[in-house]
């Protein structure tokens, strides 16, 4: 039986909100956004430096900024926010208390200390080893120690999440299976365990090496194990932001998945096969066989790609089904035209779905194909790809749900409503441009991390095509656009939390922010029970045609740069 | 391949436990079994396989 615990009943969703979970969601979300702001500004400096006409930073500061940008965005922003999602998806959606809140606070403290320590180490200038921190480049010991503390904290938080699932199960606070959004969070948490374990296996000896207790770290082994952390950490994002897509679709238009069973199976494919995509970073490494490379990047990962395509069809399909049920039945795209585009939660989510699929997804499959990978391995194409997944996909999805978290969890009204409406579009267009232009420049050979694409101080000169310079200039402009979108987001969030009008129970009736019954939908079960979705079928057809064309264009390109006769 | 609409009450197993839970659902309902799968598969096919291949590289003379 359910035990009593300190909670409130959300007047908007009708869900029980455990007070401990609520406080921890707030703390993790706030700190996440602080690191997003810091990491985003470092990202702007990186983009302005790679803009040949601006070239704002000298080499040493460029690599410092690149390291800080990578760590703050790819690790600290994302994982702090994901921990907030885990607590929401467990304690709130399962109507139960959070397990071991003291351990959850310990986890938060360790993560915060670790993140601050990592940032201090980078800003001191002795740890400009970039996100990958490949050995034999050596950072200051407290850089590695910071990452280890952060990882330990995150692991504790993940097990608080699993503990909360056990509490909910034992206290019978839900019936049947856990809700789909919680199941997506389970997938994210499981991938996080593998990710953090990989990090511990490689970062602890690397820390000992940095303090002189170990003589050397094998570079090939480091790369294999480190990418179990580096790429899998971004796979946590994929599972988490797909869960967020389902959550926002339920809360904004009242949609259920097309088939809950199929969506769960897709998450199962993520759990089993998504982390092994790490191998695509090793496709040119000597010492690893083609069998290892092809199995991990092609055969098995295609099952994870299949899962993403299932979600990519299920989410817009569910929205179409819900919109048609809500009365928007005109034509093929009447449901889409009449979607709540002025609601930043919805617009951010939908842009995230589209850009993750078209930009991040398609480019990811191309990069994961061993032969095609040779066209753009370690070029700026890789950076373009993961800005399509992490910035345009994950970050935009997390921004979108923040527009619901502020009124539902912080109980504050959003300020600057007009800014809220435009922010997802500005950030979305900015990150879309960044992704496409970096991929374009990468296709022309521009290297992934070089400070100066003119090679002005190199002994042997090399000239990229003029189009590459044009693309890098445009990339800088889109980076400025994305930064403006990011600054707007931070101003809205900070302003709303500190100065937003308190949202009382009456506001839930007079100015509802979620679809009627959305709270029950997100915590419940069932599918839309229809496949009469002409709009989604059209969108998916466009996606597949784009996918196939782009895939084969790259094979054609490969045949031209690598003649066999 | 579409689900029937089953509310939480409808989707729950019968209280008498006489309704057999399908094996796949039993797997999906067990987060710790999923945790094992999610750690074991990449650990075997990526981490261990990769390290074994590197360890098998002959040392240069």
C-alpha cells in the first residue's frame, strides 16, 4: 500500500508531486541551465574563432574554450537536466515518494563539486585537452578528479531513480506497467550506468597517471573505453529526449503513442544496441578488425536506428491522431497547421523531432557506415552531426519541456510571452544552420578541431576551397543566431523563476497550460488505435526519400574520390 | 499493430494473479533485467571485444 509522504497535488495535471523530488528537480534543472549558459558562451567563442574573417581567439584560448564548451554542454548541462527528468519520470509520474532523498542530495553535491572542479581546471589553462581528453595529452589531476566526482554523483542519482521504481512497485502506487515516459527514462538510466562505468574504468587510471602513480595509458585502449563514455553519454540524451517528446505531446495536445507496445520495443532496442554506436569513432583506428567495426557500427546499430525511426514516426503520428480526434480533420496537414505553434513547448518539441531525424539521424547513419565514414572521418562533418543531435535535438527538446517545468514544478508564470513564442524558432534555426554548414564544410575536408583553417603558420600550406570559407562564415552567423536564442531562453527561465507571477490553483482553471486530461495521459497507458495518418505518412515518405538519396549520393561521392580502376 | 485503448485500470493484471503476464511484458516490466541487458550487450560486443583485439596486437620489436 502507498505510504504517506510530503507532497502536493498539482492543480494542472492532477499528479502527486513529492516535495523532495520537486526540490531536487528544481536544483538539478537550475544548475543545468547555468552550465548551458556558460557552455553556450564558450561555444560562441569557438564559432567566432572558426569564422575566418573574425578569428577572435588565439590558439591557446581557442582550445581552452573548446574544452569548456564540450564539457559544459555535452556532460554537465545535459546530465544535470537528465537527472531532473529521471526524478520527474519516477516520483511524479508514478505518484510515489523519491527513494533516499539524502543520497539524491549527496549525488547533486558531488555532481556540482565535480562540474565546478572540472571548469576551474579548464579555466586555469592547464587542461585544454578538449572533451575527448585523448592521452598522451595530459590535463591537471583535478580535471580528471572533477569528472570522476561528477560521474560518481550521477551514478548515485541514477540508482536513486531505480530505487524510486522499486518504492513505487512495492507500495503499489501505479497499476500494470510503468508509463511509457517512465520507461523511456529507464532506457536513459540504463545507458547512463554503462556510460558512467566506462568513464570510471578509463578516467580513474588516467587520473592516477596524471599524478604519476601509473607510468602510461595505452592510447588505443583509452580510445575504445573512453568512447564508451563519450558517445554513450550522448545516447542517454537520445533516450531521454525521446521520452520528453512523448511527454510534451501528451501534455500539449493530449496524444498517446500510436502503439505503446511498439514504442516500448523501440526503447528496448535502444537499451541493447544504442551504446555500441561508440565504435564509429574508431573506424580508422589501427588494431581493430573490420568485424568489430562493422558489427558495432552497422549490423547492431541499425537496430537502434530502427528504434529511432519508430519513435520518429510514432511521435508525429500520435500528434496527428490526437489533433484529428480534437477536431482538426481538414486535409492532409490540417492537424499540423492547427497545432499549437505559439506554445514554445510544442514548437520546440516538434522542431526537435524534425531536426533530430533529418539532420542528426541521417548524418549519423552515414557516419556509421565504415566506407562512407572515410569521406568525413574527424572532419567538421562529425561536429555538424552531433550539433544536429545534441543541440537541435536534445537541447531544443529540453528547452521545450522547461516551458512546462516552470509553471508545473516551479509554480511560476512565464515572463516575456512573446520571447517564449519565438525562442524555439530562433534557437532551432540557428542550430539547424550550424549543423548543416559544419557538415558541408566537413564534406569539403575542413578539420574537426583546427584553430586556423588558413594554416597561416604552417610550414606546408594548404588551401581549402572558397566554399569552405563561405560555409564557416555562415556558420558563425548561425552560431550568433543560436546564441541569441540561448540567451533569450536563459533570460526567460531566470526571470520567470525569480520574478514570475506565482501560479496558483485558480490559474490552472482560468489559464490552463496543458491539454485537458494531459496529466492522466502522460501517466496512463494505451495507444491512439489508428493508422489513418495521411499527414504522417507523407512526412515519413519525404524522410525516407531524403534518407535514401543522401545515402546513395555519398556512395557516389565515395566512388569519385576513391577510383578503383 | 495498434493498441487498444487500455486505461491504467484496464491494463493492470487481475488482482487474483490468474491472468498470465506475457513473457515479453515480464521482461519489459523488470528494470533490473533490462539493466543487465543494457550493460552486458555493449560491454561484451564493444568494450571487451575491442580491448581483446587491442591486447592481441603483437608488441613491436
